[in-house]
C-alpha cells in the first residue's frame, strides 16, 4: 500500500469533518466502508456506506449551524501492519450556546484506494460526548 494514498485518504476524511467543499471524499468511500464514532454521545456508533457517511457529515454541519471547524491536521502516524494511517488535529464547534474545543483523531484502514474503515476518536471524550448529547 502506498503510504501517500493512505495519508491522502486520512486527510480527506479529517477535512471532510470540516465540510471542506474542495475535498471530495466520495472517491474514497463505497457501500462497504465503515465509519465508527467513539464515545457515548448521540453521534456514537457505526455508520456503513457512502450515503450514510455523507449524511453523518452533513448532520454535523447542521447540528453546529455550520460552525464546526476541523484542522489543520497536526500529525500523521502509520501502522503498516494494518495499513492504518491516522491524522490528528483540533476541532471546534458551537451548538446551543456552548463551545467545543478539542482534539480529534481520524484513523483509516485503506485497501487499494478505498477506505475500508474509519475511526473518529476524541482525545477529550467526556467534553465531546457532552457537546453532542
């Protein structure tokens, strides 16, 4: 697996959280792609397929009134045994008069040039869960 392809996929998924319109994640997703949101919030759970994942990304923008901003990514790590690449960076958003400022990690497993699985984890899980409750 080409490391730059994994990094491109991870960055695209990270930037898609921000609703970046110049990022097209659809080319990295298919109906078998799984996205996992960690935690205990109303967003936590598993999402499968391109359409469902894109709906989730749209839901994030709607829930925050377009205030959600993610990035820039600050680090890239790779685990070659599982072909997993992770990017990490800040996420800020406002919702119901509250502000979230945290750090998220987006890890992706890539097969060819398609994302097989995505994990979105917050490094300050209680604040993240409370914000999305």
